[in-house]
C-alpha cells in the first residue's frame, strides 16, 4: 500500500472561486461555441455570456485563470478566445 502521509494536502483553495461563478447556473453552451458557429449567432452568444460574466463575483479570478493557463476555448471572465489571444499578444511585446 502507498504511503500518502508525505504528499501535500489538497489544493482546493486554488479552485474554490469556481464554486461561486454565476456560470454554474447558466447553460454551458452559452460559454462554448458549437462547431461552425459564425457571424451574428456567435456575436450574440458571446455577448450573452459576457453579460453573465459582468455581474459575476469571481470574474477577475476566472479571467486570471484563463490567461495564466492560456485557456483555448470559451468565454472566461468576460473574455472570448479572441479577446484573450489579443491580450496575450499585447503582453508578449512587454519586456520585463
């Protein structure tokens, strides 16, 4: 049997913010586009998802997570995939 006594404890404190997200009460399809979605349908869905995010108490934590992990799909923290790509591209020009 494995000795788990030396393993670090749970890191649930890093993810607890997700339990407070307003998206948990919304249809998951609102935040992730269906295959082939384009044009007005995509804009309308993304705007509806962003409206949920706008009032969310953990919007900033969600946004930070999506940017740090380079989340490839969906609306996270009020940012679409394209929004995140633009922000990350802008940051790549900053020299520390």
